[in-house]
């Protein structure tokens, strides 16, 4: 049956795709992308305290992935929001924070169970801050906003969506001949084509990408700014998704996604190395310039875990009681590592060098 963009695509084929996938071009790209990813994994292991990366980098990914959906905040607002009173944080920034919460939730879940349909629903529920369920008869369409034209209408009916999702999860988890990176790209198309929710599909799908890499042990922690490439090539991203539907152009899609993995793996590696280097130089400097009673390795790790900290962060980390904690931060301000900044009646301490490295 011919494909019609304004009728539910109930004939969406299950996985695996029935066309040759591992073409020479795809395999070549897959090799270089895998290599770049392995370097990122190795760089991540350089940092003794993984929570440094696990906090800061996924927050960036959350920002960019949300931006693809026109949910916009600034990096600064986002990092501040982590330590601010929720009432002071604007709704869009809160939404981006929920993206990170969902990514983190998924990552923690993988320690004890594999990706499954329930986990996917949980991720979308966290993102949307609501108990969401799979679509049933709701009329959901994907429009080209500029041309005011329906580009795609996903399959309709809960039963159909459930069976397509089970097929997707089976494909992802069943070991086979296909490379994990190629599987990830295939699954991302399929997830977006199923479009199982009324909203939140793009973001849930991009969280799944990162989780699939962790599950395949291609990453040990959820750090990869995949959405950076996607947002820089947003029109192509949409066009390539649609070309799989209309022309079964899997090769074009796979090459796009593999390039995304490769380029963002390189970029993320450079960020991780820069954080590592800054951590080392800052530690040396603080050890020299801070009074002995103030300096500790744990304090260094704390100011690298969040680009903004407050007195309560020091207390929560178990480093000191209130008065001493406040003294620690003032000492760090005195030697110019942190900068004090007001937030209502509270003082936040900003770490400009770390912010610089994260946004470079
Ligand atoms: N032609 C298409 N076919 C399938 N999926 C698409 C197409 N165009 C865009 N998408 C996906 O749909 C997502 C938007 O869906 P939506 O449910 O609004 O997600 P979110 O709420 O996270 O924005 C895009 O980010 C993209 O992943
Ligand atoms: Mg949306």
C-alpha cells in the first residue's frame, strides 16, 4: 500500500529492516565512530570521581536535546537551577532539569534491569512530569511548521503501538550480527516512527540512544552530547527520518547517525580532557593557596561536580557544618576560584573556569 503522510502509518514494518543494512559505506563509518566512542570511554575513566562527569555533561545534553523541541534555557540558568529553590526556576529550565533526571533514572535502572517498554514509559513520565500512557486513538501528526503540511502520521491504536515497541526492545536486546551502533541508529528511527506518546517522543528517543550505548557497554557512564550534532543538523535529522519512511533510505539515515556519534564522541572527549586538566591545575593551585584546614580532595571534587554550589552543597557532601562550610566557599572566592552571586536571600558560588570549559 502506498504511503500517505496524513493517514496513520499502521503498516510501519517491524525490525530488523528488510533491506541490506551493512553496506560498505555504513561499515566504514561504523568503524571510525566506534573508535571515537572507545576513546571517549577511555577518557571518562581518567577522572577519579565519575560524578563530576555524570552531573555536568548530561546537563548539557539535556539542554541541547530539549532545544531541539524549542524548550530553551541558558546554560547558566540551568546550572544555577540545580542549586536554587524550585520556585525561583522558570518552567522551561525545570523541564530541561527533568530531562537530566530521566536520563539519570534510566542509567540507574540499567544497573539492575535491561531497557524495556515499562522503562520507556517511566522515562517519558519523568520528562513530562505526569503519568503518561501509550497513545491510543489520539490524533497525533508531525507537521512541517514552515510549509503547514502534514509530514507524517504515526501508527494509531494502543495494541499496535505496544506490539511495535516490544518488537523494538527485542531487536535491541537480542544479540545478533549487527553492530551495536548500527542497532542504535535503527532503533532511533523506529522509535520516532512509532511515536508512542502524545508528546515527549523526541526527547525520550534521544535518552534511549544514550542508554542503549551504556547497555551495550560502549559507554560506562551516560556522557555523550549526541543532541549537539542533531541540533546543528536539525533539518537534515528530520529529512533523514522521513526518507526512511518514504524511500526506505536506511543507508542515508545510518550514515547520518554514525556521523553524529563520531563527531559528538570526539567533541565530548575534548570536553572530558579539558575538565580533567582543569581539575588537576585547580587542585595544585588550591593546595598551595588555601589554608591547610580548608583544602581537601573532596572539596575539589565538589566544586567540579556542579558549576554552582551553595553552602548547603558543602554540608550535604558531609564536608563541614554551616559556619565552616561558608568559610570554605569564601576562601575559594578569595583566591579567585569561585565567584559569589546572589539568588534571593542566598549566596550561590559560581565556578567560572568550569563553566567556560563546559560551554566552549
Ligand atoms: N518525519 C518524521 N518521522 C518520524 N519522526 C519524526 C519526524 N520528524 C520529526 N520526528 C521526531 O519527532 C520528534 C518530536 O516529537 P515530540 O513528541 O514533539 O517530541 P518532544 O516532545 O520531545 O518534542 C523530533 O524530535 C523527531 O525525533
Ligand atoms: Mg514536543
